[in-house]
C-alpha cells in the first residue's frame, strides 16, 4: 500500500524519510524516490528497498553513486551493497518495530558513504 502524498511530504520534512536521486541505468536521467534510512554514527547512511522491483535500488546498484537529501540538506554518496550478516544486521535496524526484517526489507540493502569532494 502506497503512503498518501501529504504523509510522505510531512515525513520527508521531519527527516523520517530521505529523498534519493540516482541516474537511471537505461535512460541516463536523474530519478528521485523517497526512502527509509538510518544515519550511522560514522556519517554513513543505511538504505534498503522493500523488494527487487524498486527501480531506485537497481539504478543505485548500476551507478554506484547517488545524492541524498535529509531535512533539506543534500550530499553526494557512494554506495556499497551489503550481503550476509552485515545485510541482515542493517535490515533489522531499518525494519519497522515488530516487523520481520526478512519480509519488510526483502530487497537490496546499501551503505551510503559520503563521497569525497571532486
């Protein structure tokens, strides 16, 4: 079930969601989506797709870079896809309370690392 636009907009302003912008792997055009995130102490950000069908995740996998906006602050990141125990741990931290991480975070999980200024 998709979240109503007004609710997503409110959650974005409050910093509960982030806006990710990735270059499309086929079109070459920038694509933007609202996503769940968790900012880590080291400055990296964990993000995950609910399933393999999410295009932003496929595009991020192909591009390896993105722009992330949290509470109006935008920064560039490089992406590292997680697997194994690291993926499971990240999925648990991103899953809603009382949810099964295997079901709510069924797609790829990434650690976004702040990109070096170019």
